[in-house]
C-alpha cells in the first residue's frame, strides 16, 4: 500500500498539522505501508513541485490531509491542490478505489468548528471517486505548540488515537469512531484555554511593543 500525507500548514514540519499527520504516517510505516509526505505550501510554489504532488496523489492508495482550519475551510494552497486533482482530465488514480482521510485541528475550543471543512473534503472524495475514510477533528489546537508532551498526560490519549487510526487505515478500514471521540474531547478546561490564549496575545503585544489596547479596532471607527 502507498500512502501520501499532505500537510496543509504553512509552518511545514514545525506545525501541529505535521505532528498529527506524521503521527499517522509513522504508524502506517510501522505496519509495512510505504509513506510519503508532501508540504503543500512549499511544493505549489513551482510547476515542478505541483506536478510532483499531483503524481504522488494519483499513485497513492491512501491520502491523508493534515491541516489547520482557516475560516471554516482549508488553507488556500491545499484547496488549490484539490481543485487541480479534480480538474486533471488525464488523471489515472491508483487501482482499488483509493481512500481519503483527514486530520484537522482548529484554534477554537470546540472540535465541531471543523465540520464544514470536513464536509468539503468528503465532497471532494465523492467527486473524484475516492472512498471516504473519515476524519479526526480537534479543537484547542493552539495548545499543541509542537510538542505532545505539553498536553495533559503527555498527550498519551491523542497518541493512542493516532496509532489506532494508523492501524485501521493500514488494514484498509476507516478511521475508528473511538479515535474520533478522543480527538473531539477538549484538551483542557475551556476557561484555562481561554486564559492562556489571552495571556499569549498580551505577551506578543509586549514583545512587539504594541501600545494600543488589545480591543482596539482602528478600521471599525466608521
């Protein structure tokens, strides 16, 4: 089996999307799956890189999209890649009804904020003749900060969910409901997430010597 993990974050290997996507990828590789990675923001900057991603997409039995939520949707370069795949008239997909899975995280406290983006991906799968393998959706993604160890319990539950997802996908199955449920649970109390988020903004203001109040709206003055 050939699998392709497409990372949609502009931060590349420093992103939460890379952490989650590579977690699935390594689990697949441990089970004998050939895994390749694509950094969509970087590759789409050139015709050569775009062609490489399209060829990898077409030759894969399993494609996993790992991305952050951008305004209820996918990051623009990832959307563009999916459009190119759908528009490719000479497209020859891998035999055996290739599958599409998703792992998406957002900065909102609620995982259901990702539902619209997941629906877009599911629609894409149906339009291109791929089998929908399901999605993992996570809220409070800002708390990952590049390290599972920062999460309560060292992120063990998330890591276990990624491992179970990889196991199911390697068998030819779909993302298990148990893993979806783990991802959908809040990573911490909502009040704590809001408190640390607000503190983070204030620290950035101090670092950048911002003088205006945090609620200042210079373009909202009419």
